[in-house]
């Protein structure tokens, strides 16, 4: 017989406890599992465990032609479907040396910014909900519905728009649509103050988020964190300004990159709110330019069988949640030889391994929610 000492007296107090958060947890945007090692109420180690939603999209790219892969590309971040499509069609267009009509370029930029607002509004409403504030989610969905209506009118979809095509867009804009978009943008902008009053100015919200979950600039660079989370830690980088694509090069006067230096949960929320205001301004600027453009095509005519020449390229965009990149390798066939997806949430979630240790369990949900991720964007 062997004797086993489980814990006597003071020894029991220092015994670590392993706590699994998920894989089905209301504070996660999808199916994420966190393995926490606790010492009392303080987190000692944190391990994000991903893969519960993995569907092998990168492998499926290899069995679909260049028209069909757009459908696969827009689903990993279900809050940024239009923006997801952009990276893959821009990569194929670059391989083909194809120039997209001006009306398509400006319309893509407009729809990308509307999609950015839709993405951010979801988190602006859901984050306070995770901290116990139920009211902002109703306001957020009211504003989302205003913009969803015009997005649905132009594309036919409310979530997966499938409006991008290699060479431009699916079809021309409906008559009078630009005026309805302008009215929707103005309406949303006029009511955005609710989030300043209800959330940012709320004492309880500020107490739960200020100084909590501070992510350093060094960790941002080490883990490849990007988007609003990186800019909240003082990393002033935005592809739309620093490596312009679409029409962003002509929107420098309107584009404002919102940054903070604190790197805490409150800073991340403030950056998201500031970006939403700027995205509405960019949408108005795109509408102004579209009104000045002469009539013309919105896409290029493509051959019946579309083949990219042999070679490789990398196309990346500033998605609502961060950098989204596609590394495309072609062997001259009608399907990609390889298409590697670099999604924003995958890198951002890795930072939880250094962000959560040392924090209280009570602050875990506040930190997790402030990372603004979509688990489909992690698992692909």
C-alpha cells in the first residue's frame, strides 16, 4: 500500500486549481476554450485552446475555382463578410494584372466602411452586455438594422453579402440607393452619442475597464496583434493610411487613425468607438465622390474559364478586427494551388496567454470581451 497526502493545513491553500472556461461560454464570440490555472482568485497561467469550429477553409480553397472561393472567404469573420471578400478578389486581380473600374473601387470602399460600422456596433453593444449593462445592445442593433437595410438592398444578403467579384462587383447600384445610404449614415451618426453617454461615461463601466487588462506595445509586436487592439496600446499602424488600397489613398484628409496609449480595456473600447465615427465620415466622403463620377461599368468582363498565371502574391487589408491577408500561390490552373489566410483574430487571441496571468478571475470576462474577436476568424 502507498500513502498519498492530498493537502494538510496550509499546504492546501497553495494548491493550484485548473478551471476550464468553455468551450461553450456566453462571454466568447463563438466556441473558444480557455484553460486557466488559478491561485486563489488570481490567474497564474492561461492557455487559449482553439479549433472547435475549424472547417478547413484553406484546404477547400484548393478545390474551388476563383469565382467560388469568394463564398469561402467571406465566412470566417461573420461580422465582416464584405471585408473578407476584398482580400481574396484583390489577390486574384493582382495576379491577373487586372484594373478595376473607378466606380467599383469607390463602391467597394464605401461598402467596406459600412461593414466596418456594422462590425463595431456589434461589439459596442455586446461588450457592455458582458459586464452587466443590457441597454446598449438594443441601441446597437437598432443602428445595425438601419445599415443592414441598405446593405441588403444592394447585395441581397444580410450577413454574407457575396457582392464582390473578381474584376469589380456583382451588379450596379439600385436607383436612389446612394440617397438612402446617406440618410442611414446621417441617422446612425446622430445617435452615436448614446454610447458616449450610456457606456463611456458610466462610472461602473469605467471602474470595470480602466487599468484592467493592460497590453503592452512589446506584446503587441511579439504576438502580431493588429487592428483596434494594437492601436489602443499606442501602435499607430493602419493599412488604409500606411499602405493604401482601394480609394483610401484619396481619402487621407478624412481618414483618422484613432489611437490610445493606455492599452487597457477602456482604451480598446474608446478606439472602437472612435473608429466607428470615422468610418461614417469615410462613407460620406465615398458617397460624395460616387456622385461626381460619370456613368460607367462596375466590373470587368471575365472569360468563361478564369485562370491565374503561375506565380504568387500576398494581398492584405485593414479588416474591422485587424490585418487580414491572403497568400495566393497559382500553378496556372483555374483553382488556387495554395491560399493561406492570415486572419486578425488568430493573432489577437494568442495575446491572452500574456494578458490574463496576474489578473483576477472576476476581470477575465472584461478582458476577454475587450479583445473583440470572432472565433470563426481564429479557426477558419
